[in-house]
C-alpha cells in the first residue's frame, strides 16, 4: 500500500472537497456522474465506471432512466458466480422468477432516499438464498437483446444469512468482521498508517472495538506515526489543509487507546492536540481570513455569534467557515479528552455545543452549519449522529445535553433511509450515524434493518466492502474498498461495547 502523508492525502482532500461542491444525486440522469468516475488502481480499476455492486454475484450495474425497473450490467468480475453467465449490457429485470415490482429512485432528498426498487428487491433474495435452509442458488431474470431468460448463479452458503439481531449474535457478521480485520491489517503501511484520516480513524477503532489484545500493537504503531506527524499551526503546516479533520480523528482514537491501556505517553500527545484545537476553534471575528469577503461573501459572519464555537476544515474562519460535522467531532474530542483527565476549557467546550444546538432542528436533525433546518426537514444523518454521541458524552461542567442527544438518536431511528448517502464522505457519515443510533438500541435496530440491503449489496467476493454510488462522487478511488471496509468493520464492533463511544462504562 502506498504511504499517504498525514496532511496531503489526495484521497481525503477529494472526499472533503465535496463539502463546497454542488449536490450530486444518488442517481443522476442529467449528467454522467457517478457512472463515469473510475478508480485508477486497486481491485476496481478494471471497472469502467462507478456502478452498483450487486453483492457476491460479481456484477456491477448502472441504474438507467429508460429502464427504471431493471439493472443494466456494466461489468462482471472474473472468478465470480456471474462470470460466463451474465454478459455486459444484459438487463436484469427480475429475480427468483418474478419481475422487479417497483422503479428505482432518482435524486437526493427526503422523498427519494433509500434503495426502493430493483436494488432492494434483489438484495432481499440474494440474502435469503444464502441461508442454511436455502440452496445457495440465485435465479436472475435477464433480458438479453430481444430474448428473456432465467440465469442461475451459484452464490453458495459460506456466509449464511444475517441474524435478526445483526451484527450482534450473528455468525455471518462475525465471519465478515474477521475477514475485514485481516484485510485492514494487510493494508497497514510500514510506517503504521492506514491511509487517510477516515481510514486511520475507523480502521483503528474497529481493531480496538474487538476488545482483542492482539490488535493493540498495530493501533499503537498507527498512533505513534500520527503523533510524530503533528505540527503546530504555522504557515508551513496550514498550507496542507484539512488539519482539523486529521487532528480530531487522531485524538478520538488516542483517547480510546488510553482508556484501554492507560499508557502515559498518550497524555502529552492529547495535550498537544488540545492546544492546536484551541487555536483552531473559531471564537472571534479577528480570526476571519480577509479573503472570505471576496471568495465567500454570503458566508462572511454578520455578527460575533454567527458560526461562533465551531471548526471548519482549517483553523479560524476561511471559505464558508465552521460546519456541524467537524464541530461535532470537536465537541466529542474535548469530551473524550476530559475523561482521560486532560483539562478542557469549559467555555470553549460549551461554545462547540452551542454551535450544534443552534444547528439542530425541532426534530433533532443537525443542519450543515449552525442554522437549523425546518421542523420536519432531514437529509443525511452523519453529522446528526456525530452530534448525538458528542452530546451524550458531554461532561458535568457542560449544560445538560442529554435531551439533545435523545432528539438526535430518535430522528435517526425515524428516518434511517439516508444512511449510505451522506454528505462528503458517506462511509465516515455512516460510522457516525451508527454511533448516534446506538444511543438507543431500538434506533440502532431500525438503522440496521432499514439498511440490511446495503450490507448485502456492498459485500464483495474478495471479503472487502465496496463504496456504493451516492450523491457525492468524491472519494471513489483506489482506497474506496479500504474506507468502506474499515467503517463496516467498526459498525460490526459497536454491539461489543468495548469503546467509550460505543457504550463502555469507565470505572469511577
């Protein structure tokens, strides 16, 4: 695996750059995204576009406007069940002897989130055919030119089907998790890095989340590498960009590692990151980059309280300023540091929570910045989940935010459809949304059940998971399998409750 610099990771820059771009529909009929995007290396480099992975079949398919109840085959992997059985440009129009009932969804928004239609209908039968009581065979109804035929694929029953309680008490989830951890371990660089900040965070958290001591050394190597890369907020460092994401992700893993090991070397590193985050948190209009008036005039604060207490991509206020997703991670970082015994300025911490509170709608949904959406509006829930876990872990010196955390988790449980289609880095959003849902077992169950189709369809034949097409085209590249696999592995460890963010209670 190619070593990635902690600051200048191209993949991570591409992911987060989408925050400033235009909205990209999950299915876009008005352009060629996401279908034209390609991975330049890795297992997906042979695929001519960013298409839906159809689970263990080995098929990649496009959703097209003139065939809304079909899946257009665009690629078939060799040595897969579909190899030599399914051909490019075949239309999959049904499964198990029945045509697909509903058309697929088009666009991005409350009314079209989810996988209703061929994707969900295929996922249900694909999952069922792997059960112990089933045959392991998947019968696809295929239209090839003017001919319609049934094609049977031998999927096998190696994995079985998900238990109703998955990923808890689920043999299939356990097998998948073990395979993903092996894959993640193989991807670690010699210097300890797992890649960009998203991969570093979720790969390490997945390892720690297992509760197995054998994963402590690779996590320590990862953290040592990241800590050695930390620099102060001088101009030489700031030019790399996206510093806040990097440092917060590192600090969150450092805290969880400390809770487990109590190794003294961690505390000075946390203090170093705390001081950097102090400098980077936006609290005064004097921190505004003068260029903002020219580059983002509509986002220039109209008063000292607008965006107050938050973080943007980089220290201070640049571009469109602080946003909820990174501010929620900042509040969470302070909360975890506090539990490690690190002194945290309560005024700064409460300012971050106040930012999140201003951005929370009446229904608990967290908007993009610190302005709330309408009382019944919602969309991607990644930042809502991040705010939820941050509020739930708010320390005693803060105002009571438990009620706000309850609103966050409940709105996720009420609207779990947008889970795989979140803003900027969907896999990262999925990880945080799962954490927010986990604040209430009922909401976590609703989230997992509503998105069982995704876990079925994103699984690849080589044991990895795939970053499915979504509204933001950034992030689909050679590291896409690693990103999705790390997040899935982390989500599958959540019920184990071996981390403070997943429910571990620390001794008093």
